[in-house]
């Protein structure tokens, strides 16, 4: 989902009518389809509110765990850790698996 500020900026530029949809998309780094959907009303004028956590996190950086370039903390690594913990808990308590079945 796009940040609400970006959606408002796209809508403002569309309302001004000075630039084409293609130029708006290129200038703001979004797809032409997104700009077109906002222009025709196929997409609502809503967006993601800014997260205080993301503002503190800073620019994307290389994750030491997975090697991807992400905004820290790495959500992928957190998800992998969570799945491993669940798998470990399930193997440590096999009786719980039989009761659930």
C-alpha cells in the first residue's frame, strides 16, 4: 500500500492537470497503472499512515541474517525465526500434535 502522502501528491498533480499520467508516475516512482487507477476512480484515495517505527529505522540497509536490503528490523528474518521456534516447540511436545489430530 502506498503512503498516504504519496497518494495525496498524485491526486494533487492529477487535479492540477499540468502533467500527463505517465510523467506523474515517472516523477513520483509509481506505476502508470496506479496513477491511472487514481485518475479514473478505480482505486480509492486512501493510503498507509506513516509509522513512527519506520521513521526511526532510517534508510534500507543490508540484513546480516538473510542478506537482503531491508528497512530494519528485517521482517523476513523475524518470520523465519518464528517458524523455527514453532517447529521446535512442536517437536519438543509431540503429545500436543496427537491431541490436535
